[in-house]
């Protein structure tokens, strides 16, 4: 079960990365980390450090305002479509609400990911 769930989330993270959607890329990596942490019996410190670093750097790469509709979206009056797309992508990751940069950072802090990540990523975070 862990392998299938984590593989699916990994593939989604890869899709979001290729599509340039940094917000959902970071959210998918965070989901993958949570799945591994909760279900994998042998979650080595090296694996935890690698995944925590990926989540932290992916989250820090999210530009400010990435969770808001762009000016073009607002001018073309397609905000409803943007909201529907955000809901659809959230459902793919089984998230109850659309992720935000602030929400992901709050979850990272709650899980103590900066303490697990490598020193250089931790420095960027602080």
C-alpha cells in the first residue's frame, strides 16, 4: 500500500513540476513525505533528510501569490475556472482544500521538517 500511494503521489509531483505548478508540486511532495512517515516501517534518517529537504526547497520555490488567480485570469473573467481547476488538483492529492504557500509552510513547521532537512536548506528557510 505504501509503495502504491507514494508512487502515485511521486508521479503527481513530477507532473506538477513539469507543468510548472510549484504550489501543487510542493503539496504533492509534502503528501509523499507524510505517507512515508506514517506508513513506512523503515524510514531511515537519510530518506527522511532527503525528502524533508525536497519538500522544504519546493515550498520555498513557490512564488508569492501563487495561490491567487493571476491578473490575466481576472481580466478574462475565468476566475471560476481557476477555482474549479484548483479544486480538481486538490482532489487528485486528496486534500480537503486547495493548498496555499502559507498552509504548506505551517504544516512544514508542525512536522519539524526544517530540523530534519540538510543544513543549507534549513538556512534558506530561516
